[in-house]
C-alpha cells in the first residue's frame, strides 16, 4: 500500500518502481480512491491499511492518492486542503489527507483514462504498457455503501492478494496473469475469477472499462 499525493507524484512513482521494465512491458497495479472525510471509507477501508499492506506484501502495488507524509507538512508552501490531525498509517509512517491533492488526482484520472470518480470509495485494477497510458485496460469496483457493500471490502482485497500470491513467479503475475484478467474478452468473468458471487457488473464504459459494485 503506497499513499501518494497528487497525480504527477503517482505517475513519477509508477515509472520509478518499474524502472527495470522495458517501455512495452506490461505493468499491473491498483488504485484505491478513499476520501478520509467519508466515515465508511475510514471505518471499513482506511483503518485496515496496515493489514492490507502486510497481506499484499511484494506481490501487488496499490496506490492511495491524496495522502502526504506528516513530516512534510511544515515544508509545504500552503497548508490549503490539509485536514490537520486526520491521518492514516502504513509501515509505521503517518500520512495526512489533503483534499486538494485528492481532487487533483481524480480529475487527472478522468482526463487521462476516462475513469470518472463517483464520490464513493473506488478500487481500480489496471494494467498497461510502461510509459504508454493509452494502452491501459482496467476494472473499476465501486466500494459503495449499498447494503453491506463497503463492509465486505476487506474480503475483496484479501482475494485479490491471494490471486497475486498464487503464481509461482511474481514477475509472471505482474506481466501476464493479471493482464489476462483485464482483457476485453476475459473481463466479464472477473466475478468468478475473484470468487465473490456478490460482485456484480453494473456498467460497461467504452471497450476498455467495466464497472462493478459490491452487492449488499
């Protein structure tokens, strides 16, 4: 689990992490949009980030936009957007939510990939050729509060981590296995692949994005 601030920070970090990959090699990662101001996001997702981080280990990268390290606040030219004292913790490092950076991120996500933020917690699973965002294929899962939807988010994360660990080669998973999940002719089977019957398809956007919701 990797808290990051603005969209450009995320993209720079993405390129750095996969620096040893060729430009046309497939990289796979997740993006978790979780606004700290939303109570359900705090109680059912953000409170368990250290657990998720431990489970995901080295197998799968998740980026959590809108959060900056606590120590960096004093170096900011402006504290606009920062909610003082409201933080998350990952690997014993505290992070503070900045809603201006969060807003910057989801606006750029829409501009770059056509993924529109629905003002609910969202999980995005994405694969793309390194340095070629236009090649991206992705699945959007809305972790909204419909029935017990968001309360089951932890089980969904655990299943994704299990899939990541199931391949003998971490590199094979990143380069091949996950990419299979998000190709257009395979994506309709994502519910059975993840093994959660209450994950239902609610929309298809264009040819590259399908949107799911956790059913209560």
